C-alpha cells in the first residue's frame, strides 16, 4: 500500500468503512483531553463519556450495518463480511461491559482511572480490525496493538505484586507467541513468493492469494511448517493446549475487568482469526489434511486439561480461567466442524455470545465480591452469598449454569449447536470427549454454586480478629440493571432464539 | 375436539412456569400460597380435559391436540410442538395428579423459605408437563433438564442428612446420563437425515429409510445407557436411594414419581419405534442387567435397609427393573404394561414418600428398628401406608397389578427363565414392604418411641396431609379397577407403532440361539 492508495482511499470515502474503529480511536484521545481540561472533581464523567461513546458506536454500526458488506477495502487489507460485523458487535458489547466492571473495580483502588478506559478503547478498535483483516500485515498490526494494550491492562494495578507478575508473564508469553506467529507468516510469505513453485504470487500476505497458492501446492513442507506456527501463535491468544500455561497466573493477577476482557474479547478475537484462516473458504482451506488433525488434538487436550485442572482450584479467578480454557476447546470443535458444515459458523457465533453474556454475569458478581486485593478471591468468600445478597447469588447461578451448559440457559444451546455441527462434520471422538468434559465441568461449577447457596459463612472464632474476607460491595443501579439484564438474556436465549436463531441456522 | 379457547397443553406447562416467574419477580408470600393452589391444579384440570376428550379429538399422525410454536430454530428442525398420543396421555395425566399432590403437600409443609421452595417445585412441575406433552425430541429433552435443575437445588438446600454429598452425586450422575442421551439424540437427528427433531417427521422419514443395523445398535446403546442412568439402571443406580433419602418430600415425590419416568418414556416413545433392530440387538443384555441387577440384587439390598426413606428409594430402583424388562420384551403387550406400570408406580411411590415424611413428623426418625406401634395412635396414617405398600407390591385392585401382570405375560414369551426370576422379585418386594409396615405401625412401641410419644404425642393425619394422599390413593384404585380408561388409547397407539415381540427361546430345529423378532 503506497501513498497513492491512501489518497485514493480518502477520495472515495473508503475511510467511512472503518468509522466504528475511527470513532473509538478519537474517543480514546478525547478522554485524555477531557482529563486535562476538566477539573478533578468532574473526572467521574470521563467513564460515562467512554461508555456513551461505545454505545453510540454500537448504534452507528447497526444503522450502517450493510453499507460495506462483501467489499474489500484498503487494497484488500480488510474484508467486510457479516461475520466481521457480528464480531464487531461482540467486541463493542464486551468493551461496554468491561467499562462497567472497571467502574466498580477501580473504585476500590487508588489508581489513575482515565488511562484504563483509554486503553480499553484502543484495544477494542484493534480487535475489531483484527476480526475483519484479510491480510497478514493487517492481522499482525492489529494483533500487536491489542496485545500491547493488554500487557498494560494486565499489570494495571501496579502496586499489587500479583498484577505485576501477571503482566510480566503475559508479556513474555505474548512476545513468544507473536514471534511464533511472525515466523509462520514469514515462512508462508517466503514459500509463496518462490518463483520456482506453481502459483507463486507477490501478494502472498493476502488471504485469497495465499489460498490460491496453497491450493496449487497442497503438500509443501515449508508451507505446512508456516501454517502450524501460525496456528500455534493464535493458540496462545485463545489459551489452547499446549499454550494455555499462562492462563491461571495471568487471570488471577490481572484486575477482574481485565480478566473478563481477556477471557471473552481476546478469546473471541483469536477465534475470529482462526475462522478466517481455517473455515471452508479460509486461507488454509487447501491444508485441511494438516489443520484438522492439529486442531483436533489441540481441542481434545484443551477440553481435558481445562476441565481437569479446574477441579482443584480454590481461587475463583484461576477457576474461571481454566474453565475458559475448556470453553476454548469446545469452540475449537466448532472451528474444526466449520471446514465442511455450514451450521458450525452460526454455532460458534451463538456460543461466543452465550459465553459473553454468561461470563460477564459471573465477572460482574466477582467484581462486587472482590476486596482491595483483587487477586485474593477464594471460593470460601462466596459462602452465604444467597442469604446476604439473593440478587448477586441468582445472577451468579444463572451465569455459571449457562457456562456449564445446563438447559434452559443460552450456554446449553451453544453447546448443542456445536455438538450437532461436530456430529455432522464427523468429529465423533471429539464429541465424546466434549460430553465427558461437560460432566467433569459440572463438578466445579456446581461446587461454586454450592459455596454460594448451601454453605454458611462462619466469621473467625476469636473476637477482635480481622475478618478473613473482603466486604461485599453494594450493587449500584446501573450495575444491578446490567447484571439483571445479562442473567435474563441467558435465560431468554435458552428458551427462545427467534430471529437470531433463524439467522444462525440459515443454510 | 377440545372446546377450550386456548391450547390445554401449553396452558398446563405455562401456568406453573408463569407463577414461578411471578414469584421470582417478588410476589408477596400470601399471594404465592394462594396462587400456588391454582397453579398446581390447572395442569391436572388440563390433563383431565385432554383425557376426557382424547378419543373424540381429531388426531394427526396419532397425536391429538397437536400445536406448533416456532422458537426461531426451524432451520434446524426444532420447534415447540405439543401433542399427546396414547403413550404420553397416561403419563401426562399421572404427572398432573402427582404434581398436585406434591404441591399440596409442599404448601402445608411449612418449609423454610417457602416461596423459593414453591417456585422451584413449580418450575419442576411445568417442566414435567412439558416432557410428556412434547412431540419434538429436542423439547422433550429440554423440559426434562428444566425439571431436573430444581432437584439439585432442593436437595442441596432443603435436604436431610448428607444433602451436600447427595446433591453433588445426583448432579454428576444425572448430567452424565443426560449428556450420553443427548449425544444419542444428536446422533439420531444427524444420522436419520430427516433434518428434524420432530418425532412425527422422524418416524415418517425412518419408516421410509431405516437406518443400517450397526448405526441403530450404536445409537440405541447410547440412548439405553444414557436414559438408563436417569432411570437408575443397575449398576448406575447408586445416586437414586441416596438422593431420594436426602431430598425433601415433595421433590422426592415428583422426581421418583414422575421425572424418573422420562428415561423409560424416551426409550418407548423414541428409541423403540425408531430403532427396532437396535432394540432387538440390546434386548438380551438389557433384560439380564435388569433382572439380575435391578430386580434381584437391588431387591435383596432393599431387604437389608433399616432406613424407611432409603428403603423406598431402593424399592423404586427395583421396580424400574420391571419396566426395563417390559421394554426388553418389546411386544405391544409388554410396552403397554410398562406404560401402565410407570403410571401406577409414579402414583404409589409418590404416596409412599409422602407418607414416609408424615411418619417422620410423628416419630422424628427414619430408622425402622426404632419405631413401632404407631397404628394405635395414627390409624388413618397406618391404613394409608399399608394400602400404599399393597399397591407397591402389585396386589390386585391397585393400578400396579395390571402393569406388572402384563409385563410378566410379555416376559414369558420372551424368556421363561427371566420371567421366573422376575416373579421371584415380587416375593422380595412383598417381604420388605410388609415388614416395613409392620415395623413402623404394629407391635409394641420401642423404648425410644415411647419416649418421643411422651414428648410429642403423635397426632393422626391432618386434612392438609390427608388430601394429597387420598388423591393419589384414589387414582391408584380407579386405575386398578378400571385400567381400560387409559389402556384403550394406549392400545391404539401401540398398534399403530407396530412393536414387535422378541423371544430368547433357542430355536432347537436349527440349533442356533436366535433372537427372533
């Protein structure tokens, strides 16, 4: 892409195709300006501006839903598809909810506030571009923007050693994964540009060109190596086995809203990339013989590892991190099925949204129960929650039930769609492992619900000793309404999918 | 045809669920109790209405009262399709009766946090009505799970001894069963190629294009073990006595009485007609598992129980063995017997759980060897308990008799040896049933009993306790004397579904052991 192309893009309003990302970027700058301009006592309004801006962007996205559908912009860097639009909504909703959680969580810390929202906005814009990228350069730039933003967010509570440790771990692991990804991209670029091979191309970073080249060379060793390395790089992001090792520590150390961001949005971004590469029309379509076994092994190991490792956890952040690993495994089954089953795409998107709704309900409750030490959130702290705050306990139960895949909640429908798609595509063994995983997962999700509902909290016996658990935060109006809406959405989407279901199951 | 201005089946499902929603939104306690009477009664009225009008209602593909509501998944062949055929009608009516009895008993129980208790029970009841009214296999499964969730919570919160352990164990076992059967149902859906979960469409499609034998065998195996866990097929039954022992009475009534029938109903309504050769393949292992495991082994274990509630729990596991035997026999008469037995067992086991709790209120213990002589103080309770025991054993005059009798008739054709073993089981159940009644109500009161009686003089049943018990007993007697009222529609459906009888009898002429169909 040269200067001419940029001029061209400016001349024909191509920039308008990425107006949501541009809005978020500008909004991020506005927040910084507001911090300088506004007197200190009015700084509370900045968070409102951030949330309102995201909400406005979401509305704008719906208004201009199909303005650019099906087109490639910026010389093929971006490809605007329905899937891309859906993922944009996914990231915007995540960002909105993260901002809400941040308001609750940051109130307990003596930390600068504005930068947090600023980085969340930038990261969200990067994710949205990532989901629409059609070119490895775009992919890498967007991925790095998002990852660097997340390094900062993970270590945001800089007075907490746990947060700093998590930030460092995430940095090292993230850098390694970026290195692998980049190496894979370079190998693909190199081999696809080799004039000695049939179908070689100078535009080999472009997905469609690369797909054409790979189809002409269906068993090239260097290309295979490149593909495996790219998959490994993405596997880091979604926390799939064997690249899940950072998950528990980072999830525990990161501030709870950031944990939610990592668990939901960052994972969603990883899957958007995977679908772009591995589905029936993806860049790696000609290498199904390689991609399918790799992903199958990964999915099986991810489900088993995530569920079994979660069994022994007492810290809820580690617990939900490892349960998130197993959810990545279920989603990977969907990706595998997407090679030959049209239903799989709808299944993955439904699963992702159900996961978003349920996860944020749970994270919302966690934020309200956390104390000043954000990393210290134990299962024992939930004892007696049902008596003290029936509302939070109900939201928690609905969220966890949906994550566990219990009907009539949305999570069950997500699992059902993925299972049907898996069976249709012939992944029977994976289906068996997934069913087993669901049974195992019941143990720890139910243990959590049990702690909240069946156990009673006994304060320390000696009089005068400090209470060993943080005080519960009172639920504010906005937070209460949002959590209630999330719980309700989990229930309603389990019963009635309506037009959404019709859209998802379209053949 | 139904002359109601609304769909009676949807009404039966929506009323309890609607009230549960109202309670969740903060209905005051006084209104909760008042409206609960209505919400527990409406499903029964709807069930009686459908029963009365069943033969005159126009039927489509064997189903009366058929209605379809779209939930947005028509692309996958999923829609809320409600209807009743001859197999589901008896169970729908039974669910209505047991639901009302359990509801009435719950309202008078003075449980802690009664509002939440009633809400969960209402969700369960709504789900149960949905299970038997669904023609769509997906919703059939969905409603079962909906009814199952409250069980875990009720056992965990309101349960008795070991409630935490019991709740956890039940959850894991039942989820395992549900997952295996879900995989089986998905396999059926995908393999059939009908692209629909609608049972009518599946039947039509599979009648025209039957599945290959291996496929049928695999899917039937999945469904048999998946549903089997839910129905407590030996050796995967251990959750049942433990769970029922810990469950609060109304929950145990609904779960053991109605919800557990889901698995059997699924086998009869879905697996047997759609997978005939799979059923034939598994008939022999299933029959032996059921007769040695559920009937003989669990029967003997039941005899050794000294805890009243555990004993009832084990006896219910044992009686499920007869149901499996009828399914293994596979003939129309055997299946008809299973359906009648499911109805009868649902009523009688609910009655037994209800009375066991009433006994506990008077003796403050479930330990059989610490009771005695209660009949002098509480003659009505004693009479009801003895009647329930007779029903459970299967004496003539009660509905259970017809179910067991027809199963034995079918079983004799299948294999005289298994039939003989199964009949031996009846003797076992007579021993433990009558012995328990004797321990509780007759003989001299034990020292502990006299001590308790001095502190809390036992009162006979109050009307609020008597009403649900009499309702169940009346239903048992009505069906015992007039089974035709349910068996006529049942026979029509069974004839239509063409169940084939099987036989394990060795063909001497050819010298091959054969499983003829």
